[in-house]
């Protein structure tokens, strides 16, 4: 290739971003559009998706609720096989395992696992049929390291990693790559309760090597990489974008 920058370009490709209405999804939609992709902003909140699309110019929108199986199938039928599929939505109920109710467990599992599974099933069929594509799921540092109150969420994020590894194994021979991104602490609506507590917020910042939280825009580079030909030989893996959270203890700085 004459120009190495072309490896990252997405001109002529379609990207479906689920959860594009806010947070990481909105940032990712903007990043993919900036690199030339025709972006479909999909969200359970259609007004939020439309707001994101209006800022991009040329992007389209689609109502897609991961808790509504019919909406997933309808969206897949309407959009056809995208070159890139990114899914970001998830929910967390912070509570000890022994205190969890079945309704709370269902809430976390239904969105984080069942919804993601159904989405990948519907779009994976189309992408495999087209013989191309990159599927990108958002896991979390909680797929690898946990803390009290994270039982259900951590379990679903570990399951997300294994789901995408399996997609890579099953669809790779048909031209489709599948990978996950594992963010650390990111300032999004999901983490609003933590951000509202100065002590809690500072403790999480100090746990990272970089001593700060991430912004949603800092997830964009990883997504563009995994969506593009720059990662053409990358599949079945997890890219940690966590400020070093999983690399170091972070609890105490010993004398050196």
C-alpha cells in the first residue's frame, strides 16, 4: 500500500453503531464517520440517535432496542450486512450477589448478554453471508478484575468476551472478524453515580496508572483500528483501553 494512512480509512463502508445516542456510542459514531464510514446511528432512544446523526452529516438513524428481539431483526433486515458492527449498551446493578433479586439479575443479563447475543446473531448471519466485516463489542475491565457489588455485571462482561471469541472462531473462515474492547473507568451516563461521589471518583482515578478517568472520545481510536484494514489480522482478542488499570496494583506506591 502506497499510503499507510489508507489502512485506517473507512471510505465506502457502512458502520452500524448500537448505542449511538450517548456516551461511548456517540463518540464512536463520530469517529467512524470522520474516517469515511457511512454510519447508521442505532439506539433505543431514537431522538438521541437523531441528535448524534445530525452532528455528523450524512449519517442515518435506526430505532434498535436490545431488549426487543423484533427490533433487532427489523434493523438487520433494513440495514443489510454492514462492514462494521459496534455495540456499546450495557447496564449494571451494584449489589452483593447474595442480595440480588431475580428481577435485578434478569435486568443485567437480558441487556448485556441476551441482547448482545441476539444482535450478533442477526447481523453475524448477514456479515457472514456477505463474506466480510468487523464485529466490535464493548466488554470492560470487569471481564478480568472485579470488586464487591459487580457480580452480575462482571459475569456478563466476561461472557461478552467469550461470545466474541466464539464469533471469531465461527465466522473467521467466512471473512468476518470479531473483537472486544475493554474500557476502564469512562465518564458516561452509566458511571454517573460514581462521578457524583468525589471520594469514589478519586479512588477510581488513582487506581489507574494515568491517575484519571477516560473520556468517551478516548475509545474512538481502538474502534477505528479494529474496524479498519489496519487490524486485518486481528480477531478473537480483547483490547484494553483502561489507563493501565489491569496492568498495575495501583493501591500503594512502594519505595523504589
